[in-house]
C-alpha cells in the first residue's frame, strides 16, 4: 500500500526542504512539496496527517548485544540497589519465592555504585546459595562475582591458570575480563521457547526507542546456532548484524557462509569482533598514562600485537569488517598501529573509544577508522572517570567535538544491555555532556544536535556499509522512519532526552506504536 505523510516537520538529513513524503511497500518513493507528493494520490493511498509531529529517519544501533538483553529479561536484576545489604536481601527474597535447581545469573551489579564501593564476596553469596551456582554479572559485562558452587562447576580453583588478559581473585570469587568472559560462555543457555519469547521482547524494547537495525556485538559458535534457528523460524523482525568472536570466526564463517554480508530473514553476519582491553570504570582499560592514585598501573591488554594482526588479516582476506573493543588510549594505539601496518582495511570500527587521544585523531582520519563512542558514559560513569583519571583526561572521554573538528565520521551506541538503547538520551548526552552530579565534562567536546542525530542515523548506516539504503529520508531509500512528539532541532537541548517515540516504521510497516 502507498502512504502519504504531511502536516509535520521532516528531518531528512539530506539538506532538502520537505513538506510531505510518500512511501510504497518498503521504499520512500517521493519527497517534496505537499502539492507534488499529492499527485501520487490514488484510491489505494492512505493519507496520514502528522498533526505537527516530527518524522525523521529511524535510529540505527552501532554496537550492542541484543541477545544479552534477551537473556537479561530472563534474569534477576539488582540495577537500582546501592548497598551490599540491599542486594543480599533481594537475593534472599528471590530464593524464598522461587524453586531453584539451576544457574542464577544476576545482572546490574556494579561495586562502584555501592555506598562502600566494596565487592560482595563469594562467601556472602554462599551463605544465601550454598548449593545453587550464582554469578553477579557486572553491568559493564567485563567482570563478575561467582559463588563457590559456580566456581566448582566452572572448574576454577585457587590453582587455576589465569587466561591472558584476565584475572581471578579466588578468595572473593571475582573474575575479570577473559577469565569472566570465558566462564560465561560455559553456562548453559535457557530453553529454546524461553529464548524465542524473550528475544521477541528484546526486539520490542529496541523498536520502542525508534531502532530498526540492531547489532549482536559478538557471537560464539553456540550463539551463531541460535541465530540460525531464530532466522529459520522468522523470529527476527529488526535488521540484525552480528560480529563473530575472533576465537570462533573461522568455524562460524565456514558453517554459516550464507549469512556473511547477506541478509537472510533480517539477519546477517557483518564481520569479526576483537577485544583489546577492558572497561574504564572497572579500571581494566589499557592506558598510556597510569590510573590516578594507582602507581604504575595502566590496566591490561587482552591480545598480543601478532594476534591483532592475524585477526585483521583474516578479516581483510575474507572481505569482513572488523570491530575492535578499545576503551583506553593504549588499546587504541595498538589498533591504529596494526591498521597502519596492514593498510587497506575496509571501514574498521573502534568500539567505545573512550580515551581515544586527541593526538591520535590524525591517524584515525588518515586510515578511515570509525570511532563508535559510548557517549552516554559522560552521564552514567563520568563522575567515576573523574575520580579514576583526573579531570583533565576525563573531560575528553568520547571526544566527539574534537573528532568533528577533524572531519572524522563517528557514531554513537549504548552497549545495551549495559544501559537501555535510548537514542534520544544519547543525543542529549552528546550535546550537553553533563554527569550525574551535574558537572559539565568537556565543554569543547559538545556537538550540535544535528551532528548527534547523524551519529545514530546516516553515519551509523555508513558504518555498516548501508548508507545507500538507510539512515536518511531520501527517495529510493528504505522506509525506516520514526514519528516523535517534538522536533529535536527546535526544542531546548536540555529537553531532548524527554522526546517520545510515538511510532517506529520498518520497511514501510509499523513495528511499534504508542
């Protein structure tokens, strides 16, 4: 069916004045004056009055873990709790109300947000769950606390060899980076019917925020099998692009070649993901300058230089995009140097790029590296970064303003389920750069509203190599659109985070509506 939209604001991002727009099936077929667009009117056309609302391109998620959100919806959350006692009481309440005979994964844990900043210990978990394996997963998804039963089932003892790029504090049950990531992979997945239902709900969450294209930030062999199942059952209604865990890339690439750079039932595999360091708030990001008040401690690396080179070579030879998790500037340096050495890497992406150095931006521009900033760190973790890094370094986290001055194309993401995939909150963070304590963190790194919108629309489409079909309102592009209650270009920038998505349209069909 043909649809014509009129009587509203249109944010096209194409430097064009638009009074009305027509779509047919999954494409935008006409934009322009109302008189011109109405010439397409026939008996099969639906006319939609926007009543002064705003229509703009749908949002594109450039880095998250949508399946992890689906799992999170099946788990116990302690996200809003701020003390060890509150957490333990919540766990006791959950134990008393539920019959438990399997793993309990608890999400939303972060000792940085607790009043005393101290980790809960395995001994405290053992008192509540002596026979049930339990893991408190840090909201950053880079560390967690395991109780004794969980450590036993994972085969971890005080003598266990620690994987490179990881850390085990057996006395309290703390697992960091590779030690944690490797352990999580060993935990059995939920039942298939639960996965399908929860995955549908996760997609609905994304759609409610105006997102029509999402990312699966890293897939293992097991997760690749699940996505194949979801695609075969046609349970994927967003466009989802997955990136293969470097450790499993060759096997997944060989087994699921039909999905490589090719959508099948809205799912495709876009490339390879590598991890070069940890997280800033957990003090595991790899830095060039030591952490504040931590003499000679710089975080730690995850991969050796030759391993990074091997991963990039594999991506280059197989026409795959490569995404590199780099929070610290030393990790960014490692990634940049490897790209310099190999050259010719197609649209490499630096995920998070929190402490990307201003002195590194010339090379980022020269080698066409796309920084995808977790810009909401300014609000959610900015005060912690000031404490861990000092104000001079902290004010340049996610240096979007400096990148814009260098004419570098960049994108934004939320790393869901770390935080909700709220794009308008992300845009608000980018233009205001205010921490939870109300500190303006990096006045010179603020950017105009329109540039922040581009970072989650047309720039995001470019990151995926789909800029010819997505990311803006233009004739011939996909009808991936949102209708919102206020025009972000016309309201006070402090109010942007309160904009409501009223309707999300993918391929011409409504997938969310208030």
